C-alpha cells in the first residue's frame, strides 16, 4: 500500500475515518496548482516516514476538481490546504504552501 492514499471515493474516506484512534491528513490539491506541486514531496516524505514507523497517521490526497463535494464539506476553497482529522472530526488546518507549518501540524500530538 502506498504511503499517500489517492482518494477515489467518499466511501474510501469514510472508511479511513472509521479506523479507531486514527489521525488522517487530507491534502487538498489540484493539477493546475503550482504551490500544490511544491508541497507534494513534503507531504509524501512525511507519509513515508510515518508509514515506516507504524504510525496511526494516514495521508490522503484529494483532488479539488475531482472531489468538489468533499472539498465543500471541509469548506476548502483554495489550495494547497492540509486538514487534520482525528476520530472523524477536523482538529486543525493549514492553508497555503508553508512547509514548516505543514510539518508542525503533522508532528503535533
């Protein structure tokens, strides 16, 4: 299984949220977004690290254009945006391409 999950359906996302004690990071992106491409390797590196360390953290990439209803549900109007979801509820987010803020959000306990 890849360290970054490329979302294919709302059901897939609900399944990730239903995992007990899970922390899910939703990276909202778009193919036309330059700053999103800049943040992609940082998100993947964090996903790889946490997967190797058997973390309860999951990393999900969501294309804004393909999954606009999910973006609307999370009130995401611009990208890049990373949303932290714990036990199915949003707990924090970072809007924009700021690597230090993204990493701080991911490492936060």
